[in-house]
C-alpha cells in the first residue's frame, strides 16, 4: 500500500455528480445520505458487487465509488494505478439496522474474503476486501459476523479472512459509466465468485 505522501493529489471537483439510479430510479445522492443507515463494502470489482445489492427489498439505493485511500476525487485510471490507496466500494443505503445482518451475509457469501489484495483474476490494492462503517453498531456486527463466517470457512478448509474493517473517512463517487454497470452492460465482465460456503446453514 502506498503511503499518503506517495499518493496522487487528485482534484477538488467531483468526478461524478449523482442523478438517478439506472435500475430503480432512486436518487443517487442517497448513497451519501445522513437520513438512512448506510455502509460501504469492498468486494473486488465493484461492477458485479453492486448488482448483488440493488434488488434487495431492504436496500434504498446503491452506487459505486472509492474509499479508504488518500487521493481526492480520484479517477478510475488513478485508482487502478495503485497510487491512491483506495478500495473499489459499493455504497449501500438501507432501511434500518435490522437489515444489516442480511447485508453482511450477502457480503461474506458474495466474494472470497480470504484473498489478499485481489478477487480471482483481479489483482491490486483496489480489489481488497473491506467493510467501511459509519456507526459503532455496524463495526460490532461486522466483527461478529466475521467470526461466524471464519468458523464456517475453517470447517471447509479455507484460510483466514483478510477483510479490513475500518471507519469511513472520505468517500468518493466513481464515474457515471461505472454506476449500475451490469444493468447498462448485461454481458459485461463480472469476476465474482464466493467460496461456496453459506453464512447460515
């Protein structure tokens, strides 16, 4: 991981000014809303990761972007250079805290959290596994469900979970063409495949 001093400076203006969700029509500004609970997930390439969440009944809106790095308002090319320290993330704004465990189940099952700085053929710091929380209760449940899923993985012979669980600091939207990418491009690339281990038996 590059240090802050080694990262690109970025820019002051937003890369993307959110409008409406391509699939649901919901206002994309709710991805950073303070009125509903929300959480950020890093699961590798954000194209496939976002699709796992937008049709869930408890989800108000999804979007994709960058978090847990240093560069201000980075471009996709800058993130892919490895010189921003950002993770590709999915914004998930949801109804209420009772939904969080269901969302975490989708997170754990939807990718391989034992892969370090990669998902499948996608390799790089931007593809790392991460949960980025805004509330202490989110951190607590993330850690609790991590322990539960680790036990499930151990029983199937998998290694240790390497998911980072950190507070959200700064967060940025990705460019418009990345938002709901697999709805706009139904045959587009999706490199996701979990471990095949269920969170709940």
